[in-house]
C-alpha cells in the first residue's frame, strides 16, 4: 500500500496537470464564475458520481475518476474565487493561476495531514459511496451558507467545506486506484 501522503501527492499532481492543460485550452475563463455557479458545477459532478454508483448502466463512458478530479479542480477554483473575488474578465496569468492553485492545494493538504493524524486514517475503512455522500452533504451545507450570504452562527466557513470536499475526493480516488 502506498503511504497516504505519497498517494495524495500523486493524485493531486494528476489533477493539477489536468487543470494546467485545460488552462492552456480555455484560459482562466472560470474567473467570471460566482461561487454559487462553481458550487453547482461541483454538485453536478457529485450527483453524476452517485448516479454511476447506483445505476447498473451508464450512457457516458467517463467514469467516477474524472468526476472526482473535476470536483477537486472546481473546489480549488472556488477557493481562488473566495480569496480573489469574482472577475469581470479573466485577469490572471497562467503563472499566477498555478501559484494560487498550489497555495490552496498546500493548505488543503496540511488540513488533511492534521485531520488524518487526529482521525487515524478512518477514511481507509470507508466506502467510495460514503465519501460521495459526504461530498454531497458538504455541498448542501455550502449552498445553505451561500443562501445566507456567507453568514454562519457556529459553523465552519465556505473554505473549510471546499477543502473537505477536495480531501474526500482524493480519498475516493485513492480507493479507486487501489
């Protein structure tokens, strides 16, 4: 079994490479998206994963792996939008964009390491379907926080929810890769 950190870095490197290739194709057009739009994109991907897990037949060949990778990359975009705000036009260079990607991924990896220490890698005994459900639950929480204009009474903020979704998606990809 590959150690968690090594596997995490392998998977997130693949996600970053995909993000970088898509940035070459599309630029940073996503910078105009408001947070609820990004949240809805993540929700669509999570719902598709749940559908793949539940249905005996799928009509689109792309599997769960590409959707989990999409969740990771859309969550990074959301974290960038939280930090930078929404732009009227694409406003970041590829170098700036990748530096922001790396910054938010490093913060998320640090969170994973801290929680993994405290929880004793409990995720290893979870099913991929449970990780999918947790992502969907986090999405519903994010939608509620967005509907409340970002205000919470006692709950963690949007950034922590996006980071948790990234980590759950990485854990699911580790399970699918094993």
